[in-house]
């Protein structure tokens, strides 16, 4: 296989990536035979330590507020760097099923400023869905503006300091800092970067993932915490929005796809494409597809309106520029690896490549402000099969399809069987109604924001949470401990809801233990279904137990004495400092000894 020198990187198997020297601003359209070198901005030069940190961050679901979403969740390499799962968004009218629905990507379950559950007016208690399909991260390094509407600009503004961090060539960095704060994609309401960086400082890298890639595993073995990984990449352990963006962008600048059969032909192999693919390549040129999908990137990175949907459904580029001439325009996507995608166009209109290609046989159905190039497209129905074959297989990079380096990735927690799971049917206790249990957060050890919630009851309803380590008998559990009362209130959501946080200690003895949760209506005794959560340590294992750190903040301070007093007064697990299974005054002496011994 050819080494990937076309993109300005040298890649062979699992070798270290060596970048091409930075050449300044984006160059003119490259020749048809090869892609331009990848430009690393002078403010964010390449380093291997930074690349692998970015690869770890990109795939870490802990970057989201509820540990369910990573950057990579919606950008799977084997799906051409897009989302293989299409989810429905009702479009701009908020009504499902009336023609303007969008196939977007799943995000997070709606949550308030404190990360408590909300019942969303559109998506109820289900995961929210983005209003457009996911763009590809592969070859995104060549674009000066990113997102369908180009709102991620070449100038990167540090979101914490509001200063210019990259003067030119920082579109990737600009794009990266958006989703972690989006209360649809990855965040609870009004999340900020201080919350994100503090969470990462205490998190075990990729704790939720399995089957880590070789370079990720090696980096974490050497530097097992995020502060250590940031120090290796940047010289000190500080974690910031700018550094997160710099690291992930460095990783994304290595995701260069240029080893398709079409590339083989351009580099002198006349048999690189099959006869049908070669026929499709001729159709591609003669039908003027290359006017917008310009080789070798197979995108001109411009914004165009092809008339696929009414402008009223999505204003597109005009919402960013304010220019009437930009109404209904969206960024031209690259066609490399397009055969791996599951939806096509900015709204996911089409679910097969054949449908997407066939769209161009007829005039655009919505001609308002349609791009003049659409008038030059001359595609016949009998040419669709050959053109589709060229796009599907002639532009397919086998490394992308197989998920091999640099397109390899770990297995995400969201790709595994659900945990927690709901069991039983609940118990109406003669009332005719059962509260709806909410349990979507992975129960990883060390997760201080593991939560369960309930909805489906009137506002003002008083609720108690039962917690047990014993499996339910029938539909009910016998609690080891109870929490509450909690009062159902809609907050900023559409329906009343309650939420309870149950912090999970970073304790190896909890690994594999199943804990059961059930909500009970105080006035009627009606019970929700049971959420069974099996605690896991995950990648990196749990930390050794430091029993004197009663408040579990990772350090021994006088605040732990206050926490021990609270544990003693309320007979909480942190009280038992001498491990005799009881909470007695003797544990105070044991706490002093444990505190003085340190951790």
C-alpha cells in the first residue's frame, strides 16, 4: 500500500505521524492528482503527544455532561466520518411526520443547569436529536469553514478568554468547542468550560470505552491521568478549552483519506478502478458533477443551494452571514467514502446513495435561489448505476471502511448493551398509574453525577428514592437506604420530574456490583419500574480506596472531618473507618489515624 505522502503526512501501519511543514494559509484548489499538504497552524503545531491526546479526548464519552456522548459518537470512521444512526428531528415546525422532518444525530437527554433531568417539549424523556445530519471529520482539515452553514470560522477565538487563539486556519478548533456546550449534543443547560475542565481533571481517560487503540493504550499506560496527558502534550498539566481544541484538531488533521481506487489511477495504475467505475468517472465529469464536487477533495468547500428542500425549512448559510443571496445554501460535502454513509444531504433526505444520485436527474424541486451550476448538471437516468458505482467504490478508501490506522477507534460504552437496565413493571398499588423511571447515565465507579429520575406524576407529588443491593422480589425492592422526599416540578421542562444524584465511589470493591433503584410516590405507594445499575471500574481500573477522603474529592483536607461527622450522624458508609461493619465513636479515632497516614 502507498504511504500517505499526498496529504503531507507519512503514515504506515502504526508508525508515528510526521507532519508536512506548515505552509501558511489555505492554498488554491490542488491539482486533480493529489491533495494539498495538511496545514498545521503555527499557533497549534503538530506533536505526537498532542495527536494522541486529541484521539483520546475525541472518543471519551466523559466529555459530555452525562457520559453518554463523545465527539466520535456522531463521527464514526466506518460511516465515512459521519453518524451511522439516523434519528428523527421534527424540523422547524416541531411536528413529526409532516414532511419537513430531519434525519439528524442523537444527542443527550435534556437536563437543567444542575444536570437534573428535564422532560423536553419535543423529545420527551428520550435523547434529543440535532437539526441537521453530521458532517464528516475525514478530510475536514482542508476546509476554511466548517458545519453545514460555515459558522466555525478560520479564525479561532478562545471561548474562555475571548481572544484570538489562531488567526487563520483554525476552523477545526472553532468547530470543536461548539458541541461540548450544546444542550442538545453533549451538555446540560448552561454548561461552561470550567465544569468541563474540572471534570476531565478528575476523570480516568477513556474509562467508559473498551478495545482501546494501540496508541491510546500506550499513552494512557505512560500517563494515566488527563493532567499527565496534557503535561506531555503542552508542557504543564493545565486543562483548558483552548488546549482541548488544539489536541482534538491535531488528531483530526491526521484523518486524511486519499487511498481510493481513483487515487490509484491518478498515480499510474490504469487498472486501479473497474471498468464500471471508470465509466462512472467519465459520467461524473461529463455530467458536470465536478463543478461543485471538485477533485481531488471532491468538494469545493463552497456553500450552494441545490433546491432539495424549501428555504423556509432551513435558512442555511444566510443565518450566519445575513446575506439574502446565501439563503438556503449549505456547504458542499466531500464525496470521498460516500458509499459508507447512511443518510445524504444536510437534512438526511435520502437514505441510499442511489436516491441521492438520482435526485440530479430531474430539475431541482425547490428552485428559489438555486445555484447556477445546477443548470449545468446533465445526468441521465441510465447513467445513475455507473455513477453510483464510481462514488460508492471508486472513491472508497479501504482504511476508512475497515477502521484501520489512522481511522481506528475504541468501542464506545453506548455501543454496548444498556446499563442501567429497567426491570419489572412497576407497581401502581391500586392507583392505576406507575411513575416513569429515568436512568440513562452509565454507572461507572468514580462518577459523582450518576443520577436517576422519574416523571409521569402530577406537579407537587412527593417522591422517595429506594436503593438496594438486593434484586427485586416481583416488581418491588426492599431498600437498604432511602433518599427524599423529592417534589415533582417541571423546572424549565414540559412536565413534572424529579432527579436524584447517587455519587459512586471510585472503589474497586464496587466493580461488578448491581444496585437497584426505585421511585415511590409517598402519598399512594405507587412504584416505578426498577433500574438495575451494574457498577464498573472501566479502563484504567478503580483507584485504591482512601477511606479518610470521606467527601471523595481526591484530597485529604479538614473538609473530610466535616464529611465524617455528617456520615456519623446519618450512619452513612463513610463513617466506618475501621472496617468493622459498624458506625461507632471508635471510627473517629480510626479516621484520625487514616487521615494522618495519608493516601
